[in-house]
């Protein structure tokens, strides 16, 4: 492609799904599929995933553990992307499921995850959810409070559980995705653990769980989790949470999966089964979101606004906590037109990418934002009665819809 630089090439391989490339016409290809053609066939906005990217990362986690221990379980943190098709894919790779609601459990089971390989999390599980989980034969419930101990003792004696512990470890990440600090809504404080243990009469306590946050680049706090938990007693299972960062922008370089696993295992006791809960790091870079540019509005002396046919309804993360993304035109990577990528919603704060550089954007262009595979589909809403996008899986040049686009009729299905 004329004008294409080595730095642009690196962006395709680093931030975009594994195997992404620019074809002969200079168009982005994901999973062997031309995304401009995908936009024409399936419409926009659309979430597009490279299936093989997810498989590759799943196998990397499994291989990294197998190289170090026989005692492990990789558990997909499904809140990142709860979708029947991804549960099917990961279950086939031997990966279990972490669910945080009755709905996520339903999807995991529908996707073929055996109930005994499901772990039910959440700081305020309802009694209906707990009953549903027990009726389905869930493997473990991760108990988060004294109230939950009481509920489970009453409705599910004999149920296998883990206790979630707040380890007092602060991760270097955004405060809204920190979970391990003392001031947290999650888990038991370490000082409360003896009282929690005393309250357990009929439940089968199998181990402890801790999670310190998400999008973590510094591995040092992760090394401390096993040490903190192992000091609290001898248990067959220690769930050390997830949190491995991904690259949202080309200047970000997260740790390798092998180094992350080594950090988790470095202080784990011999013979204990260590559980790990990757979510974002399994699916985040596997997905991109396609949009169509609708308007290009130049405010002289201020900025150029590029408005697309989606926004905060399909990706609220930039608005929730300032998440950073990059953007490219699908058939013209690179460029020097300074732009602000905004959505179509009735909010001035509906900004997807505050500062981007595009190659002379025009209405009708297909715009792609990479690294949207986690927490986009999961957090999508119908704000402004916008229909939620489809999810398209691509592999070896073949594309298939695994979640269809909503229809206008869908918006009224629950109206009475």
C-alpha cells in the first residue's frame, strides 16, 4: 500500500487480532476475511472476531501451565464476552467458566461447558440464582459474604464452595477495575476469615479465591496473591483470579502469558491446584468493531469530528473510565488528519476515540476500532433504542454470524 510504514504494519500484528493483515488492495483482513466486504454483507456496527486468535491464546494459557504443573485449571472469566459460541470454542480447548450471574451460567451451559467446571462468582447472588446454580449441578460457588453463607447453608447443604478473600493488594490499574484493595465490595477481609470459617457447618469448603483487578501490566502484585492465600490455611484449591492486560494501543506491551503464569505459580504451595481466570486476555485482542462513517464535520480552528453509526451503546468503556482505543479506516491505514471519533447518540460525551489520525475520512468509509473483543458486546445497551450489533466469527476466510443483529421488533419483545 503506498505510504504504508513499518510502524503501521506493526499495529496490524500487535493490536489487531493474530493473523490480521492488509490485503493487496490495502484492506484490513481479519480471520482471512476482508472487513470492508464484511461491512457490506452484515452491516455496521458489527463485532468481528478472529476465531483462531481465541484458540491460540487459550492454548497458550494451557501450555504455559502444563509446562510448570499438573495441578491447574484455566477458567474463562465470561463477563468479558458471554456468548454461546465462545463458550463452545473454549470448552473444546479444555477451559472452564467463571460466571457472575444466572444469565452467564445459562449461556455457559448452553455453550457446552459442563456444570461441574463452572464457578459462580458475584457479591450479591440472588436466592433464585443460587437455586438455579445448585439445580444445574454447578461445581463450585465462590462465596462472597456472611449473608451468602447463611443462604447456602439453608438451601444447598453439601455444596462445594470457595471463599473469596480481599487480600489487601492494590493493583496498578484504573480505580474502577481494582478489586483487591481493602476498601472493596468484594469478598471477606482477612481478619473476618476465622469468623467465616466458624459459620460454615454443612458446606464443603474447597479453597480460597482472590482477585486484585483487571488490565494489569505489573506482575509483582500477582506474585503475592498465592503467598497471601497460602498463609490462611491448607486448601486443595487456590483461585488466583485473572487481570492480565492486553494492548489497546500500539504503545502498550503487556506481559507474555508465560510470564504471567510463572508469576501466579511462583509462590504457590506444591501440590495445590491453582486456578486462573483470564477473560480480557483471551478475547480482547481477538475482536474489532466495524462502523460506517456518517458525517465528517470540521470545526475551524478546533477539530474535525468523524461521526460513526454506533458509539456508547456498543462500547461504553471510553465513557465509563476513559478507556483508550485507536482507529483506522479499513481500506486506508495510516493518515495525518487529526480527528475525534464520536458516536451517534444524544450525548456530548459519546466519544469513542478523542484523538485519532485518519487518511482523509469521508462519509461511507468503513472505520475499524481494534481490541474491542472484551466488554463491548457484554456491556452493549439499547440506549436511544439502538439495536445491538451482531457478532461475527471469522476463520480461514469464512465468516459466520454467531449473534444476530437485533431487529426493531426485538426492542418491543418485553413490552406489555
